[in-house]
């Protein structure tokens, strides 16, 4: 099922399949800013990552004394149907709760609320996690929106840059070759404000940036200033990803947790960079994305 949010600037479509933003249209020029999930390239729009972001060693974990195997990257929330809680012209709330399918992959009882709210040229997406289990619950969470390129037929991907609002020397955590932390680091640049988009940037998969000082990260069209701007200031990790070659989309991904380490423990409570909720406790995190002219 799909729901529409609308104001004088934007029309947003959200699907209950994975609680994904499926479309963001600017009314002034009709530009579609969300990747349209071409299955031949990447069949997602803007998945949410829960109860973990990234990969687990060999797709395994142990939790509550049980072994779980065959677990996909980024958890299960992106692949499940979310239920409607409420819907108005500019706000939508969806929920996912534990069920036999989730308990077979992660043995905790939870509630995950996805709140989408339009405010001017900005879409706020808030994820609220509630621990409904009888013991403390560790979890990881992240956003994975894909933004379509180019904005119109008069431009090419080479006309865009990833832009910080302050000077950065983006330090990245190495995850090759299996998408797991390998203990190595590298710089994506030194004392820069922009990262050019070219066919080499994603040749080796994603970049996991840490310790950024910028409040915003933007996908900006050179010469016009048109941009998609994500507020990243409260996120410890921000990933950049697209498929190898000339990018048809770019994912700007604020995460609050990390993949597991190569050869690391598969015990769930030893997984690094995860929030922990006491029974009955809840916690929210928000990605605010602005579509600017």
C-alpha cells in the first residue's frame, strides 16, 4: 500500500513495503529526487536498516543462547510490510512489531515506528524503537536513501558534487572485501568541501565516514545550486554508496551503528556501536532531508 504526503512544495509517496520513501517530487519543476528502484541496477528506494546496519560475520549471530544463520545485510525491516498507524496531509506513521518471522531472525520483542512529516522543503523521517522485551535490547539503526541522478536531461552525473558545509578530511573505516570492519582506515580527501562524482568513486563499494564536523551533507548540482541536503550532525557515521561506474543514483546514509568486524564475535550483545534499551524504554532518531532550489 502507498500513501501520499503533500504541501505547497513537495509531493511525497511512501510505501508500506519496508516503510520506504518511494518518491519525492518538486512541484515547481517536476523533478523526481528518489531512485526508482530499477531492479537491473538496485531494486530499492530508501530502505531503513534495523535491527542492525551492515553485515554480520558469515551472516550469523548468537542471541539468548540461540544461533541464527543466513541473516541478510541491514536486517529485516526493509523487507517487511509495515502497518498504518495514522495518516494526514503532511504526516504518516507506520509501525513494525515483532512477529514469528522477526523472532526467527532476532529474538527480541519490539516496536518500530516510522514517522514521516513534511515541513516546507524538508522531509523529516523519525525512527522510534521501543523495547517490549523482558531484558535489555541492543540494536543498530541507519538510513539508506537513494537520490536519483541527474535531476534533468540537461545534466549528467559529472555535473554534481557531494558537498560539506565545512572543511573536512573524511576519515573512512575499511570494510573490504566482505563489508565487515577490517581494522584499516583511509582518507577520502584532505581539507575539502566537495567530493566530485565520477566513475571511480564507488569502484570499491561504499565509504564509511567517521568524525565529520559538518552539520549537512548535500548532493549539489554545479552552476544552479539545486541540491538534496541531509542533516547529519547527530550521526556518528555517514556512508556514501552507489553501484560501480557512472552513478545513476547516490546514497547518503547516516548510521548510528556499524557493521561487525571481520573475524569478530557473532554474539549479539558484543556487536559494536549499538544502542541499548532497557525493558519498556524507547529511543528516536531523525533524518531530515531538504530539497532545495
